[in-house]
């Protein structure tokens, strides 16, 4: 059975776990370290843990970090449910005592009042202020389970917390408000604590791995310093695709829940915004090779899934190989292949609007 942590929350351009699984199986042994410096929702490092490898994931986006951390450092279900009970009790007291439960909705109140029922919003604002997801494994899991159901389709079984929205990206405030008003849609009255308790029980029907990995909220250029003396047998990753999305903007509502701005932003968390023009794009990939040069063992492997608007397989492979000199290591391209983008990945986020049909997978050896 597919491990239920994998689908905790969708993420743009996420790997299917089978992609990570087959490379990890082929290129590593139990105990080896697997590293993903653009970890997104954490699929590659989490799959590595499941397969008895050591795992490190890093990402600059708090949503990605919280998902990666929760999967790599999961608490027991008993601890998780006890923490949810404790938060529920404390939130009741906070509301009774009229402590500040304002979630900094700023000028975006219209959106928030139509997005969430009053009690749901109060509970979310409480959790937003209370959860110590960046320093506490237990709170990272509570936050991850909550962002996974923060928005989605409204129907009897789904139990998402918001008014009608896609589960994938957070739609823009003005568009959403117009959409809800025109259709007379009102948000469902959900008890956040009940929803996340049920979701947690569902996720934990798969046994959590007892081995723990390491997650970092950082620019990939900082990883060598964070990782220290450990070296990876396999670096497996997919960098942001050229001119395709802004992870920060597309995940803005999840970002708000994690303490971010109450409206879509670009370039606030991701100080590395080099994926909109070719020149900058390849300088970002050159930095990825510098990181690989420092962190991959001699004889180790690098697997990169990459794509870009208007970029051919040839351009992508040549670009990757050309920039690999920045690793200051001898790098050999072992194989490359093209895969069709399947609906459940990028297309599911912006149906029909991307023009991105293929992804390229390249496998390298580093000496
Ligand atoms: C294509 S996604 C990775 C998806 C991932 N493979 C998964 O399965 O979910 C690229 C990721 O790179 C992150 N990112 C962009 N620039 C970064 C940087 N300079 N350092 C670290 N992460 C970065 C984005 O936040 C995004 O999560």
C-alpha cells in the first residue's frame, strides 16, 4: 500500500514516489545518505527513510519545509493526538478570555470571511499563532496535517476547511471572492481540531518510519554548511522549472497559515528567484552543482528531474552537463530520458495553461 504520509499535501511539480523509489533502489544501499536540496513536499527523502537510508531534505519555502520535516521526524500518533487535544483545550480558553486571535488578515478580510466559517477561522488563527513548527517536531506534524486540508473541494466526504477551492494551489483573493459571491457559496462550518484528528488517524494507518531524517528551511546554497561532514551517495532532486510557477504565490494561503502575509507574495521567502529567465536559471543550476560538488561522495550519483517552458530535452541535458563544471568534479552523464507530464502532477495545478508537456530525467555520476 502507498504510504499515507506521501499524500499529506499536494505540491507543484511533485515527484511521484515511484520515481524516487526506483532511483534509490538502483543507486544506494541501506544506510547510505540520500539528499534533496529542493525537497518540496519531501517525497524523495521520506521514501529514502522508508527504504532504510539516511535522509536530508532542504527547501526555501516554509510549506515545503513543514511537510518535509513532518515526514522525516514524525511523532507517534499518541503524542500527536495528545497535542491536538491540548491545543483544542487551550484555544477554548483563549477564545473565552478574548485573547488576541487575530490572524493578521489585514486588508484581506473579505477573502478570509468568505474562505472560512467564523469558528474555523478563529481556530486557524489560534493555531497559526501557537504552533512552533520551525522548532518542534510535534508541532511541525500538526501544521503539516492542517496545511494538507486547509483548502479544497467542498463535499460531504472531503472535509477540507475552506469554501470551494482547489486542493492544489491557493487561488488569488479577488478571483476567489468573486467566484464565491457569484455562486452564493458559503464556507462549511468545520471544527479544525476534529478534522485534523481524523486526518491524523488516517495518515497513521501506515506505520511511521522509526529512523529520523533531517530537514532544513534554507536556500540550497546554505546546505553544505548545515549538513557538515556527512556525504550523500545520491542527490536526487527537481529544481524549480524555468518560467513555470512561483511556489510562494501559488501556496500563499498555506504560507499565511505558517505565519506569512495575508495575501499572495513573490520573492519574500524565496530570496532566490532565479527561475524566470534562462541566464539566471542556469546560474541557479550552477549553484546546485557547487552544492553537489561538496556533498556527494566520489562515485556517488546525481539524479535531476527538470523542465522549462520552451526548453527542449537537448537544451536541458546540455545545460545540465555544461553547468556541471561548477561542481569542480569530474561529472559523467549516465542516462537521460523524457517523460510525459501526467495529469496528477503539474497539469493538475493549472489545467491547460502551462504548455509544459515533458520533463527530462538525467542521471550523472560524480568522481
Ligand atoms: C520542483 S519543486 C520540488 C518538488 C519536489 N520534488 C516534490 O516532490 O515535492 C522545487 C522546489 O525548490 C524550492 N526552491 C526554489 N529555490 C530554492 C533555493 N534557492 N533553495 C532551496 N529551495 C528552493 C521551491 O520552494 C520548491 O519547493
